[in-house]
């Protein structure tokens, strides 16, 4: 239902813009382009890959993160590490799992973490470089070969890599 409503709104806006653009002025064509591109991108589900993180909170909680561009997450990793604050992870998938190697990181109990093969030009070794010991080995051997997400609870990851911490 939501997609249908979104498409109706998108089409009605396009019709209005087309009507205005019949005047064929350069300004109106530019307005049409500037107005239409963000609407089309939003309707296609394009989103920023940067997670929404409140760096001012203590501890910093990252929850329900679906991942994104691993290079962006590497930059965020550096920023999180420099804060010195505890970072609590929960429901973390894809590139978000790179945060598992942060020095002050702990996993929220019972929460799930998902791993899969990298997409695009990112190498599996780049992502593996951000995973702690045993997880790095398992990622390179198994998880980085799978297009589907392989999920594990915080407790299962702690069993695989004893140096990981579960939040109190």
C-alpha cells in the first residue's frame, strides 16, 4: 500500500512538473531536473550508507544498522576509536560488523550480527582486516563467499572469538 501511495504521489508530482516545463524555459527545465532526481532516488530506496551515530552519547550505541560502504565504515571506525568511549553494538549487519574490532566495543546480549560477501570493488581482505582473529579467519574461509547473510548472536560470536565482550 505504501509503495502504491508513493508511486501515485511521484506520478502526480511528475505531471505537475511536466505541465510547468511546457513553457520550455531553461530555468523551468532545471527546476524539473533538480526536483525530480531526489524524488526518483528516494522512490528507488537509495539511501546514505553512513550510519546514524550519536558521537556525543556515552556509551555510543549502534543498533539496527544494515551496513553500507565499507570505506565509509572504516572512516567511522577511526572516529569511534578516537573517542575512547565504549561502543555498544546490536543488530549489526554487513559493513557494520567491522566495528567488532573497536578497542572499547561490546555486543548487546542476544543481538544478531550478519556477514556476507562484499559487493562492488571492495576486497574481502579489506573487510577482514577489521575483524578480530578467529572471526577474520572464518570470514575469509566461509562467510565472504556467501551472497546471503550468515547471522550469529553475540553469544555465538563470543564462543568463536573469546576476546569479544558482551555488554553488562
